[in-house]
């Protein structure tokens, strides 16, 4: 006889009318270690069907999140400011490093003026960790991010990177830990 105290709470959920009404010769005894005496007596025996129901329920909870991957479906594409052709071209663009350690590559140089400190800007952005995993995006939210540049409303590296941009430009920022609010480096496409 198997002693599975982990399944005790699940067996009690089914109640007397469903899981314990059909008494058969094939029973699995479930050990009740810390249950009240009343519950211990009610849940002491669980039939195979009830055990299978619990097992299928647990598999559904655990395996449900990976069904799309198991079926071979492609991962959901997230909107980006730089498509695959842009990414390939970006490999040949020289990287600029500032005194603070901020690094950037200009995807497209704008034609307008650079914003002065305190100027309100509207920017689309895609924020990633160095591995490329996106953790925040104005494109997914469907609206530009509006803030005053240089006023401390965003992380230091983002402020610094936007202050030297021109209106209409696109830039990839590599923000190291010291000029971000996080301990790890970040990557922004603006």
C-alpha cells in the first residue's frame, strides 16, 4: 500500500458523494499525518478513479503552460523597433561609449535638434536584458512614453542617451548597471 500524504487534501475536495461512494476491492490507502481525526477517517481510502482525477488535474496545472511549445507552435512575436534586417545592419554600426559607460549605436540619425534638459519628449522604446528578452515596451502598450529629459524621471542612462539624440532618430542604448536602476545592464531601442 502506498502512503501519499501529499494527495490527502485533493482527495478531500471531491467529498463523500463523488469520490468515496463507490467502494471497490482496489483501494489505495492514503496516509493522513497532520489532518484532524474527523478528516482522517473520511479521507483514509481513495479509489483509483479519484486518484486518476487528481493526477490528471495536477498534470493539467503543471503541463498546461507548455502546451504551445510542445505542439511546436512558434513563440509570440513581440513588436520591435529594429527588425531582422535592421539587426543585421546594426552589427556593422560602430559603438559609441560615453564617460559614464553608456554605449549606443545609432540606427537612424534624426534631422531635428537635440532636446535641451527639461524638454518634454515622446519616445517609443523596447527595453531588454542583455540576452535579448524584452521586459517592457511602449509598442506593446500602444502609446509613446512622455517624460522630461534630464529631470530624473527615467533611469540615468536613458536620460543621457536621449539628450544627445536628434528629433526623428532611432538609437540602441546599452546601459550598464551603474547608470541604470538595476544591478545588471539593460538594452533599450529608442
